[in-house]
C-alpha cells in the first residue's frame, strides 16, 4: 500500500467494468481516487462502494469529447484532491463497422474518446508529474491496438494510436521519474466483449485479471522498466464454442465504456 498511499489518481470510464475495478483497486491501495464518467447513477454507485470500504472517492461527471469537461475534471481533481500522481485513461468507444461503412462522425467520436482525451489529460498532468519527479500513466488499449480485428476499423486504428501515444509519453520522460504503460487486453468479461459475434465469454479475461496487471505495474521498482506495451491475452481460445444465447448479436455499435 505504501506505493500509492496518499497519492491522487484519476480514472476515466470509472462507472463500470475495468474502470470501476481499477478505481476500487487504487482506493484500496490508499490513493484518493477521482472517478470520471458520463453515467451519473453508475458513477455514484462506484464511488459509494469505495467509501463504504473506507476509501476516498470523488465522482466527476465528465464528457471526454468536450474540452471544457476535460478541463473541469482536472480542475476538480486539483481543487478537491491535489496534484494528480496517477492517471488511468480507461474510457473507450467503438463502432462495429468495416472501414468503408464507418462515417466521419464515428471516426471523430472514436478518436475523441480513445485518443484525444487521453492525450489532453496526459498533457494536463505531465508538467506537475515532471516537477515532482513522480508520475504513473496507465492507458487501457486492447489487443486490437497491436493486431487487427476485422470489422472494428476505427477502434483498431484508435487503439494503435493510443499505443503510440504511450510510447511518446514514456520516451519523453525516462529521466523524470514517470512511467507510462498501455495495457492491451484481449476479450474481457465486460459489456464491450459481449457484442462480439462468435466469441465465447467463458474464455474471456476477467476484470480482476486486468486490474491485477495494473496493480503489479504500479508496484514495480523505480528502476524497473516494463513495456510500455503490455499485451494481456487469454490462454484459452476466446473464439471457442459458446453457450447459445450468451453472446449478443452485433448491431453495428459496440457499447462504449462510459
């Protein structure tokens, strides 16, 4: 716990799934956690759960496609918690469409949530991290950030870009006490995974397994460098036979992590 005790963490997409799990882990490790998401009821529920377990949680309703909202998130974090030591860019958005059927507006929203917001938030917290010579940035990408998943054109391109963004952050901060990682999980047992036609949720990674990887990275010593790309895959084939009715039919739009 000593590594994160007294630190301030910001987690986007914190109302469900991986984001909620990461927020709970960071709070349990002693950090004050600022939770950002669009869905107010779910966000409040996650924050309440953290508080009930003795943690400190500050929910901030945030639209990551809005510069004003992103600035408000950082301002609230600074005012109510203090300088940000750990940034987790977890929020994600996807449309299940091939390149030729993806509309410009869908490209814009995918990149706004998956790449631009992460870049803007990183830009906002890096100067302070550099001055204090401590900082940790975890970006949550996907196996689609290192490979191509047919039918997820904009999502694949955006997650490849998020991997590149992480490399840029780490490359520029080797001497500043800052570490950046991009966790690239395969299918995870969240809403986004259940719309993939033909996949088998019984073979998906769990949220806890992704959270465990993040916890491990945060506990590595100051002189230990891993990644920045961390590919987290399943041993069992996620495309194996699934129980009838367990995978929803794809309808074009994959639910976004809020």
